[in-house]
C-alpha cells in the first residue's frame, strides 16, 4: 500500500491539513498571538490523522510579526513540525518545485517561505494539461493569482515582496480584510468591521453564533455584522437601515472584485508575453479555489474581459466543485499531500 502522507499548510491565521484521499481539516490559529503554542496545536492537528506516515509541509506563517525575520519564522515552524511529527519523515515544498528535508528548508529558508501558492499552482497545472492556466485562490486574508504554462507556475514574482509588486499576491480575502483598507475615506479608518461582515449580510457566508473571531469579538451573525458595518459609517443599528448595510457590503465586494480583476489582467499579460504568437485568452484555463472562491466566481459570472474577448465560463473551473468545499478550503495542504504522494510513486 502507498504511504499515507499528511499535507500541512501553516499560516498566520489558520492551520490546515489534508491527505491525498481528500480528508481535510482547518482550524483557526492566530500564530502571531501565541507562537509558543504552535507545536502543541500542530500535534493536536496531526493526531486527527493517526494513519499518516509522513508529513508534507508548506507555510506562510513565517511572515507573522511575532518573528523578527523570515528566517526566524521558518526555523520556528520547522521546529514545531518536528515536535508534531513524532519521528515521522518531514518534507517541505520549495519554490524550486521540489520537496526538501527540514534541514535543507532551514538552510534555504527563502525557498520555502510562503511557498504554498507554488504548490497549489503546480497541482492546478496538472488539471490544465498542456494549456495555459491561471490559479485564483482566495482565502481568509489574501488571494494568490498565479499564471502557469505546461503545468508549471510562470509568475514574475518569486516571494511575497515581488509577488505583491506584480499583483500575483493580493492582500484581500473573504474574512480578515478590514473594510477601511478597501474603502478608504469612504468609511471610518478604524477596525470596526471586516470583509467577513460584508459577506454575512450578503448571505455569501453562513452565520456562526459560536464564532467570535470578529472585529468586536461578538458573534458572526447577520445582526452583529449589521452593527459592525454601521460603525464604519459613524452610525449604529438604530440609525443605519439594514438596506444601507447591504449597500456598504456591496461596495466591499465590488472593490475586492476590482482588485482581483487587475491581478488577473496582469496574469493574462504574463502568459501573453511568454506565448507571443498564437495566444488567445479564450484558451486559458481558470481555476478558482479557497474559502473565498465565490468572489472570483462572481467576477467571471459578471464577465471578465481580456483583449476585448470575454473569458468563457466553460474555461472557469471550481476546485470546490472538483475537490469538495472542505478540501478546497485547505487546497495548498491537499496540494502538497498529492505532490508528495506522486513523488513517492
């Protein structure tokens, strides 16, 4: 029987785990608040998969401000994984498109830092076969927009800094993005509400009365989301009708769509510059994924235009539909699990 490998995606706000047979778990974990608890949190997560024999790892949590440098962050995360591994083999994905062992990961920390986008784009490229593709993975905090050719990522950026520069990493997500970061002087410059509140009132995210990881610490319900959005306009639930809160939420959604639209345009440009002759936007396969996949889905439903051609919805593929919502929400963890399993065969 093939070795069972657990993929781990260790972020700054969530810990995600998945196996190649599509078992997946995501747990909130504010790493920047409690880095000392990461080893035990990972151990608890790994314990939910008692049959696994190896760990395949990718990360973004090294950027948290609890670490002085990315090197420190990578080293701390590797140490936590070693603690949680209980002696299992560990492999870490690098932006060279290969797995390295934990010692090599520490020596070349910038190759493994924030490499989860590369792993997921590599997996998505397999679905596109020999066609050009763009991955759009929207999570709680950020969106990765990654062009690929022949199954391999070809983005101009290779790390967070350069990927931000080329709009291949867009700091906007379906949950944690502050409303004031999106709407600027239109609203109060305060952490009163987030994109999560917008999508609660727009009925894109389900209510969860037990979830108090919100801007004001009150439950993630439509009623409290209304109150949080009202504060963004210097109002409250008594003075701001619910219809006005919906309008504000629509502004949040529209701003995020415009941010993604710009990044996708850049990705099309990258593919076009590499292919030159024979390039047709209609031939590019689009893969959307993540807990905020619905944002990209709406962008293409509205009609995304490139070089005066509308991208056909037949070219837009949902990884949620392909893999299921639980796996799509843990897509980079699933990607490293699959890639590690394939590399063993």
